[in-house]
C-alpha cells in the first residue's frame, strides 16, 4: 500500500460548499495555513445542485412563460406571431454553463487565498486527523483546528425510494426533457420553486403536501398569494395528503385527510420533503462531538463539544440556507484566528423564489405577539405602488412589525414580484436597530418596490401617504 502523503495545516475544512469554501477563504486571508477537502465538486449543494441551478431554471422558465403568454394573449402592445420554441436540453446546458463558471470562480478564489484543495472523501480516525484517498494516492491530514461543513442531502421516503422516475432535486435539475405529468411530493421550498418552474416549461404539475397549507415556514398571509398563483397557473394542489406508494401503472397513490385514496398520473415524481444533515460515513463517531438531535451541536462560537473542532452550515441545523452557512464559515475562521466573534445574528433573511417571491426577516406579527410584544403593524399593498404597476405585477404587499412602546422594528416581510431584492433593506434596518421614525424619515428612490417599506412604516405610524 502506498505511504500516505502527510499534511499538517493549521486549519482543515471538510466540505467545499458555501459554508466550507467561505471558511477556508477567510482562514487563508487571515494568514492561516488551510487545507480544504471536498469529495465532489467545489461549491457544494448550493452551487452545483441547489440555489444557483434552480434559480437559473426558474429564470429561464419565467422568460419562456412570458413569451408563451404573449403568443396566447397579446398585452402591453406585445405579441408573438408564432409560439416560442423551447429546446430544454439547451436550457439545461446554459444552466450548467452558469454553474461551471461559478465553480471555476470558487477554485480561483481559494487559490488566491492560498488554500490547498484536496479532492477526495475525508475519513476521520480521530478528532483532528483524517485520511483522504485522492487520485494521486492517499493523503493524511492532521490539523490544529477542524471545521466540519459536510452539508445535507435530500430526505428519502420509504414508500418512494429515489431512482428511476422518482427524483430528488438533484435529478430534477438535470432532466433533459420536460416531464408531461410531474407530481411533486412536498409543498415546501424546493417543491414549489421547481414545481412552478416545470409548470411554466409546460409540465402538468400536481403538488402533494402533507400539511394543511403550503410553505409552512411562512405565515399564511404571506403564502396566500403564492397559493392563488399556483391555482392560476393550473397546478393541482392536494393539501393534508400523504404519498403511500405507486400503482401498477406507475401512478402515485395518495391518501387524503378524509381517508380517501387517489391515484395521480405521473411520469416523474419529485420528492422534496426536506433535507437531512450529512453526519455518517466520514468517521464522525471517532471525533467525540456531541449531537443536537440529527445535527452536530455547536455553541455561538461554532465550537463543537470537542476542543478545536468547529461545525458550520446545514450539518448544524435549521435554517438550512447558504447565506447562513457562509456567515458561520467567516465567523468560525475568524475565531480560529483569534478574533473576537460570535454567530448571533439578529436578522436571518429567508427568501422563497416562487412566483410571486416571498421574503421574510425577523418576526411576523403573530410571532412578535407570541413573544409578548404589543405591536404596531404596517402593510402596504403593491397595487398602490407605481413601480409594481409599471412592471405589471401588482400582487402582494410589504408588511412590517414594530414594538408598540418604542417603535423598534421587529420584522419585515414581503410577497410579490422581485421582492427577494428587498431582503438587504430589511436586514440592514433590523440589524441597525431601526425604529419606525427612522424608516419614515428616510428617502427611498422612486419608483422602486422599496418605497413600500417606507409606506408600511408610515402606515404603522398612522400617516401613510399613498394608501
Ligand atoms: P453543502 O452545500 O451541502 O456542501 C457540503 C459539501 O461537503 C459537499 O460539497 C459535499 O460533497 C462535501 N462533503 C461531505 N462529506 C464530505 C467528506 N467526508 N469529505 C469531503 N467532502 C465532503 N439556500 C439558499 O440560501 N438559497 C436558495 O435559493 C437555496 N436553494 C436551494 C435549492 C435546492 C434545490 C437545494 C437542494 C438547496 C437550496 N438551498 C438554498 C440550500 C443550500 O444549498 C444549503 O443550505 C447550502 O448548500 C448549505 O451549505 P453547506 O456548506 O452547509 O453544505
Ligand atoms: P421543506 O422543509 O422546505 O419542505 C418540505 C415539505 O414537505 C413541507 O411542507 C412538509 O410538510 C412536506 N412533507 C414532509 N413529509 C411529507 C410527505 N410524506 N408527504 C407530503 N409532504 C410532506 O424542504 P425542501 O423543499 O425539501 O427543502 C429543503 C431545504 O432546502 C429547505 O428547508 C431550505 O432550508 C433549503 N432550500 C432553500 C431555498 C431558498 O432559500 N429559496 C430553496 C430550496 C431549498
């Protein structure tokens, strides 16, 4: 057996997703000798089979649907004399090109930060030592500090194991033909983002959700415009329904809340019922770290229970979001470098890229009240926004919640076209401790959707101008 090459960096990062690669770059920037081990492709789930490819597909699907709408129904003086053509294999190739460009970017950034990338699966033998079988032979790495960023994988249903025409999001993002009948099991983030995209691309889509409503992470007022949009787009919705298996003809069998059984025609079934942390298969059990349920337990310094071992990203729990993983990565690297940092965000934005989009930062009115705060709520409908009207997208609203006594902002949400871009304004206001009077006295550019934030603050203070 070949003798293992030995590396003894200060920092070993395991996993090259948005958590791990950001941690490695930051550690490198701080002058720490850093090795990053990635068993697959740099960029992790987010870049290769998550955030980026899904948003590329959603964008292409939206463009195609707009063209088809103008062919079917001229509007704004726009029409098409023949139906637009979709070369879906070409769309997927374009999406793959976007991913490849970003993969190359991540590799270049790591190189610039002088991070050594080792390609292969890390297998730990103790808390600070791992072995990696690389294309060039075995490598043994012993580090002073270890950052675990092994991410998450899709949850599988026992009655619908992945394979064949039962897809996880990974396979759905690699299809080269639009399915005729797509049944989506799970009406959460991925199911609705991808379900809506495939509907726009021409698939007949059915969503089966076990809960009483879609997108349970968000309050019902925010998700209602998305529910209406699903129905308008012709997506069939089965709420309170559970998948039980498949019929002989390949159809999906579901059990409704009233106990009735249905069979749904499906040539592809997309199962999106959540993701689970990757904690097995790399020797975690030899590292002596404590768990918090299925996740690796960490404190606000991202320390595990084992000295010198840190964990970040999806493997540490909810919310499983790329920007949370990256923010944790920066904090972990800075703490290892001796800086005084903590991961204690006030504002963790969440965006759902459905049509319309949803953005939420901080508390909803109901959550704020449940925490014992008497609140003021201001809501501004996009139907009264010049920008929304000029974009022909008036559905939705901006809503904010503030403490009744001192007017301190507690949360901001919006639903509507392009509202993902409001997340920065909402985060900034919350992190900087804005009060309603701050927002009311600031000048927001006209015409923009962000004016809705200003108007919502005026509304909460009782003197809205445009409603
Ligand atoms: P991951 O990105 O999962 O990366 C972990 C990496 O570790 C992987 O590359 C894996 O190969 C590697 N690894 C694991 N074990 C080992 C080992 N033993 N040795 C070496 N390498 C190892 N989040 C958002 O914020 N916005 C979105 O719009 C969004 N859209 C999404 C869409 C989809 C379809 C999916 C599936 C997810 C989406 N997410 C989104 C979630 C986001 O992808 C994750 O939160 C994020 O990728 C987590 O980053 P991470 O670094 O913790 O883990
Ligand atoms: P999810 O948690 O968002 O939604 C899963 C849905 O499946 C829930 O509504 C749940 O009630 C339902 N469900 C569970 N078991 C079921 C069953 N047996 N039958 C029918 N429905 C069932 O999970 P996801 O959509 O798989 O996404 C995973 C995670 O990835 C998200 O929680 C999020 O953290 C991340 N993500 C984020 C974004 C974004 O930020 N825009 C996009 C995609 C994914």
